[in-house]
């Protein structure tokens, strides 16, 4: 189906919005009246610009406070409408959105509303325009889609139909199944938006917190299925009012929007992009640093061993069991410090995963490869992290589906001591997101990588709230915590960390300290509180206090974890999960964040 986006969903001038929509692959736009009024372009120039960009103008909106008015008020409304219909002719738009009235003059009279909408439709028809009547969730007398349809049906005018808006329908808790009783040809337009499930005034909810389908808590896909069963064949159009989107660059927002519609179309059976190939593990985490010494010292104290070096690049491979960290001193700038720049994802079908990523608009990253280098596919996540699709230990062979070169073939072994400790693996990664891309990142990791988003969690930081949302595979083999800091300018928003799973965090912390490592000191008050909340064996709590180990428990098991000092923007976490514990120690996050703020050289994340 054709896709469209309301210009109100994007930031910038009307020209910038149209350009962003076209580049993202939309077929059409809804022109929001305020965008037209603020544009220096004439309606004819806007029409020509859309034609040049390959965009149709699918809707002009909104026309407000038209129906069920005293006759004198309605006469003024018709005068206003006549002017707008003439403007639409210049613009090349043939459908106008009319919202149910919120005017204090509006009367609670369905018959009058139908009669006046019919007269409006007469005038619209004379100008070659259709009227799509929409129930605002906060409409004065008409606030539900079925009530709006009843009025449209009563009017019985060929130029009058209804507009269905997923936010207005789902925010009120209306049952969308009744949409199937509306003839498809009378559904003139469909507007889509998701939203987080909030208990607040519906008008404020609508104006500030809408998001793209798949980023909130509404069953937008279920509603679309009902609309399709009714026989609707118009565009799927996004109308999203969101404070963050209004301040974000239009281009990336438009791509995020288009990805949401591609994913929605896949969900309802309208599109078939390459099937998802969820990752099966973390092959490696790559750190970029201007100085390898500090991070190498931390890795060495943790028990990692430098086992190989890239044949043609300044990249070292450090390994501890199945946990692998690449230390890259090539492209780093000193002002950026040490950061997590790339993640290798084990994939059952690397080529298929790359094809899906590209189909869902993930930027494919060009790579400079020397002859003989592994031909790994890489895409960029919204925050710029490079994601590689890997087949570690599964060397490629011509003609074998899903085959890919083993990336480790690019490395030459170096002499290293044997490792006697228990093997580790990456438990999870924490990736800090730009403040305006948090919801985009969650949708990206779900749609492109096939990871399942968990509930968003707000964590108290000494300087505000840190927001976190984990995306993971069902079996927990891949867990990525997406975080955003308390404010756009707060440095804590930029920290990242790598959590390493161990069977004995106490022993691991002791070895780390004995090797010269520094653990994050935790205040004594925290352990006093632990003593009040939980029962511990003799000496257990004192051990945790000594080693800076934090403790949590859920219905499935227990969690013990501690943190290293920070190098640049990176710190490490040692974690021990017992009994099927499923969380990430969220209850301890405020203590960790406060401790990191308090200690020079630590930053939150």
C-alpha cells in the first residue's frame, strides 16, 4: 500500500519536511495547515515541489469547528471552507480533514451535524474535494469513530466520508472491530500513531506523546487489520505529534517513520521483507581508543588475554572464554576517549540478516578491506554503533545458505599465556542513546535485528532520571540495554558498559583487585539497607561491602554484580546470575549512578 506522512510529524521548514519524506521513501504527505501558512512558497510552488520529489498531497488538514453550529456561525464556517477549498485547488489536494467540533457554540444535535456536513460536502464537491470527517477523542459532542460514522452515514453524501485515526480510537479504549462495518469506500483516510500507555488528559497525551507504530503500547496492527477487512485501499499515513520529533533532524526522523510503516506492513501481511534472523550471541565488542594502555590494563586485570592482532589494522583481540573484546587504536580521536564503537552479532544467516537490515532502511556501512579480509556485512544503528553479522567458527563455503567468513581469520595469533580461570561470556551490553533517538533505537533493534523489547524503566540519577529499555533474544543470549540520560547535555548520557557473566563474582572481583584493578566503591548506607531487606549468611554481606558487590533478587533468582573504574566512556560490570534471575539490577542503578558521579573518573551510563 502507499505510505504517507503528515508534515506535522517532522521538524523544520515545509521544504525540509518534504525533502526528508521523499528521501525516506514515502509516496505522499499530509500538508498541515500551519506548515503551509509559515512557508514562503505559494501553493503552486509547493505543488510543483511535491511533484519534483515524487510526492502526492494526500490530505490537507485540519479544518476545525464546522458542524452542529448555530446558523450564523455555520455561515462563517462555510465562508472559511470556501477559501480553503480554493486553496486546495491551487495546492493539488483533493481530500480535507474535518475534525469533530470542540467549539463551545457546537450543539449536541446529530441531525444538525449531518445536515451541515452535507452542505459542506456540497461545497467541497463543487471544488473537486472530498471531506474526511474525524472524531477527535476530546470532541465536544462527537468523540468516537462509530459516532462520527453514524453522522456521516446519516448525511449520505458521496463527497463525505470518515477519517480513522488510531490514536483517537485506541486512546479512548474503543473497540476497533466495529470498523469492519464501515464500507471501505467511505473510509476516506487512515491516520496512524502509537503512544505509550499513560494515565493523563487525552489532549495532552495526543499533543506531546504520540510516537510511530511499534514504539508505544497500542495495538496499531490490530486496528489496521480491521480497516483492511473493511475494504480500505488508501494510504497508510502517519500523523504524530511528539515534542522530541519536533526538535530532531527531519531526515533521520522520516527514516524512523518509514521503518515503522514497513514493519507494520510486514506484521499485517502487506509486505514481505527478508525474514528476521535474530542473533544467537555476541561475537565481540569493539572499543575504539586513542590510547590502548588504560583499557588494556583493565582487561588484563579482569583476566582477559591478548590473543591475536589484526593483520593490517591496529586492532588487538582480547579474550576470556567466549567474551571477546577488540581494542582498536586506528580511527580514535583523543577528545572522544575510549568508546564502544562496534558489536559483532553471531547470526544463523549473516547474509540474510544484512538483507533484512537494508530492506528496513538500516544504513549499510562501506568497509575498506584489504585482499583476504573477511567480507563481513555491517550496518549502523541509530546511535552510530556499527553492527557486524558474524559466523564465528562457521567458515563460509560457496553455495552454503547463510555462510560467512569467520572474522577471526583476519587476525594473527600472538604468544600469550594460557588461561586457567573459568570461561566468561558477554552477559549484556549497555549502549547510551542520543536523547532524541531512544524510541527509534528500540524499534530498530526489534524490527531490524529481531530482538524483543522489554518494558522501559526510569532510574533515579542524582541529576534527573535515566531511562533504560532492554532488547533481547528470548533465551537471553543477546541482551542490549538502551539508555538515555537525564538531559540532552548531560555527559552521563554518553557512557557505555560491557557486562561479563561469571559463575563466581566474589572470586572474579578478588582476582581483579589483586591484579591492580579498582572497583567502584559503594556507600556503607547501601549495605545497611541490604541487611534490613535480606537475610545473608555469616560474613556474606561483609564480603560484598569489601568488594563493592551489589545484590538483587527477583521471583526467579539472585543477582550479584560490581563495576570497574571507567576508561573514557567505557566501564565493565561483573555479573553473577543464579536461579534464573531475569533482570539487570535496576534497583541498584541509583546507587551505582550516584557512586559514579561522586568518584572522579567515573561517569554514569
